[in-house]
């Protein structure tokens, strides 16, 4: 039997991080996209402490490799989730830096060679987890 992994996303304050941690989700997500209403902002790393066993996921949208690595180091993130138009090459670069990468795809629009899903699948994108979301909720995780 497979294990169900739950990620609760949008943590912004120490109090809600501690409260949600009590139910012991597998993952807590922190948004590092300034345009999001759930943007983590300039929270101090000590306010993002989670109990052992809960993985911290940084969610990024079209962010530079340098910015992602900086946030991973500062906040001790366990995984990064790419939620923009990132190409398979960026997934590969981040994986080669030793990061665990989740790549999110929107499947509510037609896929072409220019959209990230088909090239990623065609090249066996190194992202160890793939999330297909929006109109269809499917989660494939293979860590």
C-alpha cells in the first residue's frame, strides 16, 4: 500500500506554522513569489521551525537559480517547487546542485512543444515529483 503525503501550503506566520505542524503533515509549503497573497515575505528563519519529519517546501515562480539556492540555504528548505514556466534545463540545474525539485504543471491549457510539460516528459525531467493541477487534481510523487 502506498503512503499518502499531504502538503499544506501558504504558511506565513509562526503561529500558523506551529498550529498546522500539530497535525503532522508530510510537507509545509512556503511561497517565495512576491505577487502571491501568501508570500512569506521577510520572515526570520527561526520563525519557520518545524518538527522533525515535516519537510519544508519553498514554492517559486520563474525565479533565478541563484535566488532559489539563496532561499534554500537561508531557510533550510528540504525541497523546491517550481510553479512557473521553468524549463527542464532549470530542473536539471537545480537537481545537479543537490536540490530536490517538484515541478508543477497546469493542464487546463493545450500542451505544445513550447509549454513545460511535454518537453519535461520527453526528456525525463529530473524533477522527482510532478504535480498536475488546476482543473484535474492528480499527484504523482516518486522520491
